[in-house]
């Protein structure tokens, strides 16, 4: 019988910061599917994650807006949350 493994998923708040970018690299190396929350601004500062940008899923969101966070969490069920 063949076993299927489910890819682990992680949601990282502030993925464009120093800690978030290092965490994203680490989780990718461990086989996680990585989602990152970035703030909506006129200019996206993604310099720290450019080298992994094709391997992560970026989501615009605001950590201060609780209704926005609730919508994000509803869209991403069964996720291991790392904030």
C-alpha cells in the first residue's frame, strides 16, 4: 500500500522582515509550503525574499485589522501557524 504524505503548510507574518525571511528559507528547506503576509503599501519591499519568491505564496494583509486576519484564516484551513 502506497502512503501519501500531506505537505506541511506555514503562515508567516511579516515575511519580508529579517526574521520572517530566514524562517521562510528554513521552512522551505524542511519541505513546507510557505505562505507569507505582507502589508499593502505602494511599494513592496521584498528584497530579503527575492531569491525564494517563486517558492512562496504572498498574501496581502494587515495584522492590525482583525476582520482581515479572520478572512485569511478562513481561506487557509489546516495550517500550522507560525507568527
